[in-house]
């Protein structure tokens, strides 16, 4: 799988990527806002999809520095 190889990017390229992802998230939220009002099940799923990787990164990043 060639798309899983390492990439070397400059800081400004990562900044552009972050801006693009943020803009996509805002656009998706504005377009599909009624989908998220459908019930608590979807919101719980989204919180889990956010919290599990976030907790993993918070626990793993200090170990990667050493």
C-alpha cells in the first residue's frame, strides 16, 4: 500500500491541511445540521469517535518524546 508511506511536509503545508479540514468540518456541520438533531445516539457516537483517539494521543504523546 503505497499511500501508507511516510511523507515529509513543511509547517505551512500542515497549516494549510488543518485549515482545509476545519473548513470541511464547518461546511459539513452547516449542511447536515438536521442530521445531528436526529437524536442522542448520533451525538454519543460522535463524542466517542472524538474522545477515544484524543485520550489515546494524550496518553501516548509523552512516551514518544522520551
